[in-house]
């Protein structure tokens, strides 16, 4: 509750007594005039105290709920109460209470009281709040804007009235309040008129808005910088009567602007751009000796600038055109930066493919990330479609066998089909687990390796001795996935080729590195033959995974002495940069 029950009864009692006294004073002569003045003073005090008490309580409620969803409701209630009662109490009641003349006639301040029922009626009928923050922001802006003209108008009116008759300070305050209120309301009304009629009266301005909408739709389909320049040139030509539109490259390092001609206008523009090159910013607009420049992109020390020549009608660019050009520059700069990154990625990939030496780690990481993403999608598709369909048909078959009389011969055949379905379901589940083990990141590297060891023990005929050590720092998902795939490939290779009886796995976290060792007692092989047969044995993928994590791998093997693989991975990887100066790891897909 806003106020206690006793306070509420007391205020109603005082108000009732005052109203009754007024009626007695008007209808009879039982109450003397001096007593009625005292009663009226008490009534004025009741109004002031009640209004002050309501404001204090509403402020307390607003402060209490200002960080909750009721913030706007209490702000609306507080604001409407202040607007409704403050003009009347300050301009009319307070002067009467202290025995002074009223600042403004009651006919001027009393209509503000209608704000309160109007606001509550709106809230009740519309069942939604209006944007009080927007209204208050506009109110602060318009009251500040109206202050100076109101003061000037008031002094002007005062000067005119003083020349005709004397004017008290109360009249000055009254004039100022009336003018100030009128100017503020005029600014509010002007905004509404602008919103309704300006699109019809000033069509040129809204053609710029249509141009921005059209330009944003076109650049969404742009795939090359040349296409972006063509779209930008077309849009500028449609709306501006300019003498030229050229795309320039300002190179700070070589102090050159290209392409540029030999005319004085072009040479002057080139010299000016080189002089201000240190101050150029992407998305900004530069005033040139002959027109404007829009900075739409940057590549290291090179700036891409759109040179917009002077207008053919020999007029200056107006404010609407300048705002439109600034927005166009921002749009174009965002698209240019994205195209630059994409082109950089493609060029780096092509250069890595053309290289004859070992592929860069960041390229391998990108390929493995893409591969893991596809594995995850394939595993999800198999689990959600094929596996669920198999389970559905298995349950239907089981229901048919149990609910219908079937001969022994048909029953045996159906049981065989049922077992076959179970085998297929098991194989699909195994395939899903191999493609992308569930909760791989949540399990951790040791649990992930233990899970694949457990699966291998169920289907392979060799023993596995896994010797993990405690990890003092958890690995990221990329490292866990890489170690899991390496162990998976080594155990698959052992099952196919090694004829081993025992496989030993060691995994531990050392200072700044992750150590892994694989050893089996299989038939082994010549290292030279092993290098030549990487692609056939799957060991090539292991070597590339280690290289993608910037690690080291060594193979030791001889005929009849088994195979030993030792891998060392760094805990943290360096972020290599491409020749274009971009972070290569920024291209990786998580």
C-alpha cells in the first residue's frame, strides 16, 4: 500500500470537514469570515501536504522498482502525477497559502489535472504502456530548446507592456510561464506534423532513405569488390548530379594515388589525399578540393577512396546529401571489410595448395575442423533418421511376433530378421559413435580415450594397457578431438595390420606439452616402407593432425619388433599470420 489506513482516513476527514464548512459558509451565516479563512488555509495545506506525500511515496516506489519490469509503470505514474498537480499547487495553491497573489489564473493550470485521468484511461483501455523514456527525453530536449526563445519573447512582451503601463514581477513570471509552455507544446506539435506530412512535402529526403534500403539489398548479394564498386557507382549516379565518380587507391607506403590522370584537378586531388593520408578513417567522409571523398576500405597502409566530383549544377552538397553519403560510406566499408577477409582467405588457401612443402598448420586445422563439423552433422542425421526408423520397425516386428499366432518355421525366420535388425541398429550406433562420440568435450581427454579403448576391447583380439596420468589443466575441444582420432586410427591400424597381442598407451601432461606414446608387440615394419605406405595405412592422417596442432611425431619400428609412435603436442598454439597480415586462426570454424 502507498499510505497507511489511518493517514488516509485523516486526510479524507480533513477534506470532508473543509467541504462541509464551505457549504455552511455559502448557504448560511453560521461561520464568520475570519474562521472561514482559517479553514480555507487548512484546506490549502491539506492539498500541499497530500500532493507532497504522493510524490514522495511514488518516488520511493519508483526507486524500489527501477531495476524491475515495473520500472516504466511507476515512472509513468510519477510523471503523470507531477504534471497533473504541480502547476496548480505551485502557481495557485502555494501563493494563496502564504498570502500572496496567484502566479497564473486557475483557468490556465487547472486543465493539467486532466492529465491524470487521461493517462489512467489510456493504460486501462490499451492494456499497454507508452514509451515514457522517449517522452521524457523529448521533454528535456524541447524544454531546453524552448528556453532561450521564451526568455527573448518574454523580455520583448515586457518591454512593450512597460512602455504602456507598469508591470509587476508576477506578471513577468506569468508571461514567461505561458510563453515557455506554448513554445514547448509548439515543438511537440511540430514533431508530430513533421512525422505525418514531411514525407509528402519533402520527397527528396525520403528518396535517400529508399536509396539506402535499395543499396543494402543489393550489397547483400555482392561477392567481389568490383561488384561493390559497380553497385555504389550506380546508386551515386542515380541521386547526385556530379561530374565524376572514381575509385582511388591511396598508398601511404609508396606515396602514390592510383589510378590518377595528368589533369590539374586530378593531380591536386592526389596531392591532397597524400597530405591527409594519416588522418583518413574507414567510413569517414573527406572534403576534397574538387568534390568529396568517401573512405570505404583499408588494406594495411592502402586506403580505398571514392572520389565524388563537384555537382554539375555548381551548388554545394546540402545536409541531407552529406548525411546520405556518410551512411553509404559506412555500409560500403562494412561490406568491403568482409570481402577483403574472404578474398584473403581464398588467396591464402590457394597459395598453400600451390606450395610444394608441408601444408601450414592453420590450413590443416581448418580442414580438420570442417571434417569434424561434417562428421557431427552426419552422425546426427544417422541417429535422428536411420537409427530411429530401424528402432521403429524393430518394435513393430516384435509386436507382431508377440500379438499374433505364428507357425514355428515362420517364427524362426522372423526371429532371424529381428536379430538382423538388432545387428544393424548396433552397427549404426557404433558408426555414430565413431563419427562423433557424444559428450566428447564434457568427458575430457582421459575419459575419451578410455571409451574408445573399451569399444576396441570388445571387438579386437589384443589387450590394451592404457596408462593415463592426471591432467592438471583441461584441454580444449580441438586437442581432445585430435588425440581421440589419433588413438582411434592407431587402434584400427593395429587391428588390421600389426597382429599384436598387447598395445600400450601412455598419456600425460608435462610442462608446456602433452605427451602421448603408442607401443605394440606386433610384426612391425621397415620405417622406409612405412613412409611410403602412409596413405594406405591411415598414418598420414595422424601425421597431419599432429602437424595441425604444431606438434611433433616420431615412428620407430623394425620387422618383428612392433611399432612405437611418440607424439608431443604444445599446450598452446601460436596464431600464425598470413602474408596479408590477417590472423589465420580467425578462419577456423568451431
